[in-house]
C-alpha cells in the first residue's frame, strides 16, 4: 500500500484475483500499509459504500487515527470505480481545515500484503470522545444542547460547500462527539455519488436524532430506532414526538431532510448556513445529559427507547438546582430593584431638564418618529444605499452588494476566491461603502457570516467614494462563524461607513469570505 499523499489511480488486477471475505480478514490486530496501521477497534460501518470504520494505531507516528476502509471485489469494475471516486474526493478534502471535521491525513490504495477485500483507505485524525449513537443512548438531548453541539458540524458543512467540497455527513457512525461536547465529522470520505444536498439532509438527520433519539435517513445501524412516519408516509415532526422541542428547530430538521413540516410546507432549507442560523438562535449551555453520556456511555452503546421522547415536559431540576435557582432569583431581584431605582432617578432628572423644550426626534426604519435616544441608547440604523469599495483591481461581487443589508440572512455577498491572502501585494482589502439617511453616531455593528477568521474594519467615510487613508477606523473585529458584534467608538456622527475586509477566511486551499447580513445601531447626530 502506497502512502504518498497524492491522488492515485487504482491498480490494475487480473480478473482471476481472489477476493477474500474482508469482514473476516479485517479484525483487531490486522495491519495495513506495509504494517504501518494496526487495527484496534471497529467502531462502525457504512453499508452504502461497503466501508468499515476503525480506530487504528499509526506505528510510525505513535498516534491513534481514524480509518475509513473501503471494501469490495477488486475485479468488479463498478466497485473499483466507486472506491476510486471516494478516494479522490477525500484527497481533495485534505486541504480543508475546520474544527467540525477531522483532518484527512492521507489517502492510500492497496498493495501486496493487504487483505484482498480492501479497495482503499482514508486516514484521518482520531476524534476522542464518544459515538453519536452512544450520546443519545440514554435519551435525546435538551433542545438547547442539541442546537449547541451541532453548530460546529453545520458550520463545517457550509464552509466545505463554499470551497466546492462535500463532506458526506449523512451517516450517524461517521460522526462523533468531542469531549468538549461538539459534533464532528470523524470519518471523512463521501460516497462517490454524494452531493451538497446530502450533507444538508445529514444535518437534518443528526438534529432529528439529537432531539428524538431516532434516525430519519436510510442505513440506520442496528439497534438505532428509525423515525416514525405518518399515514401519508412523511416523517413525523420532532415536535410531535416531543412537544418541548421549539417549533423552529423541529421545522428546520424536517425541511433540511426535505420532508414537509407540520403546515405541509416542503423544502426551504438547502444550505448549512440556514441550519446554522436556527441552531445559533436556540443554542444554550444548560447542563443536561450530554456531558454525562459522553463520560459514561457504554462501549457498545446501542440507543434504547426513552420515555423522554414522548414526554410533554423536560425533566425538572433536582433539589440542589432548586436551591441554587432560589438564591439566583433572590440576587436577581435585589439587582433589579437597584437598577429600577437608578433608572427612575435618571428619568426624573431627564424630565426636569427638558420641561422647557422637546428634544429632537429620529426616524426609524418603519418611518415612525420617536424622541432621539441619549448617547447611552441606540436604535436600528437603516442603510439606504451601498457601493463596492476597493483600492486596487476590481470590486468583488458588486451585483450582490445589496444582500448585505436587505434584511434577509438567507441571501449573502461573497468576495472572490483568491490564491493568496489579502495584503500580499495584489490587493490590500475589499469591501463596501454603506450610506445612511442622515448623519448617525454608530454604537454597534453586527455581522452575520459563516466565514470564521475574516478580519473586518469599520471606517468612518466622508462620502460614497472616500479616501481609505483618511477614513478613520472606528471598529475592528475578527469574525466567528455566526453573528459577531463589533463595538463602535465614534466620536463624530457620519453618514457613510466603509466595511473593509483586510483578511479573508481559508476556503479549500484558497481564501474567500461570505457575509449574510450587516445590521447597525446608533443614535442620530
């Protein structure tokens, strides 16, 4: 077996080559790649592509690795072709780095000494933690925790699709949960026919599993209950099985699966970003059974029926939690009284100081008038126009610039895909000039983006065609996946700002960033 990290063609074999039963030959202790990888434990299988999933020991580097072993008859042209395509797609993914996906370390093809049934192997980092199925073996997670732990995988799916890659995140045993409680694609190697829509369906299926303990796609492992269907053959909504599940989470799971929701509406979720936005809205950090299951789940851990699936209420806190809650509520009440007293005192002073004249008013996005906020208060600032802004070369996606401020996070604006990072001599940055109806003192800018690592500057501008060097930086932040808040330090009101990207996110060996929506708040001049 060759271990060169380059794309390889499958070796030609004589039609008379015998193919042994790979299930018998792949046992703990067996070795692959000239003895480099020793099999330790089989942790799953993906029968859709005759793949076995193993934890193995890398004898050269002395570390555990995850092996996706493609098996089949080498003399069968269809099996060999399918395996070759899977290996090629895994090799493409070796340049993709994301916390939600185990990094592909190598892709190898058979050589003398390996079991005859092996068609190829994808080697990836080993993901410590627990099996996804073991996580729900004691029952489904609370909705807030389910949303939180799935975020890294949803972000990885969106980032991979932007890079033109498919992860194959649609089988429960290919996915594991880290000790930090984050769902991760642990066994890369998508099916030869897999598409980006399969990844989105996988996200819907994983969310359905976390919320209900049931798998909603084909090829469910033995012992894992499948999602029930209604009289019309459609999958039953998570909220129907478990009424404590928020409507938005239940709906996004069904629509990502491509099933109609409770209102009969189908489709509508075709991207990882759409799933991620709903997860971010409902993610919480409450303590529930997720941590306990990761620490104490049985090694074989088949999921079993849980009464919580049919419960109409989440479990109530124990006595210790009740006491802690009572103490917290008491402290909150005292703090509330202090805050209310402070507000009343300030309101009295404000009224007394403005008895002789009414203050100015500001126009909100809906056209209504209200008193202008104090410097400590902020209101939404409506963007009335935007124009692309670059110093060198051509602007990026000028036709989609309006998506930055159209109020619809489902639309987005993206930079071009660059071989080199910004600032490398060819282009110092890229962005847009946003214009407001009147001069405004900005207080805060919130950017919704899946492109973690993007560095954004907010600069006060003197017009729609400003000089970059004379535009003062009033806010700067490195974006995380999701919503990132940028505090603004603006001493003077402005009617124009530059949203200036100085560093892009890594994307499939290149650099590209995407922004779904920009919202601003501030006070009138």
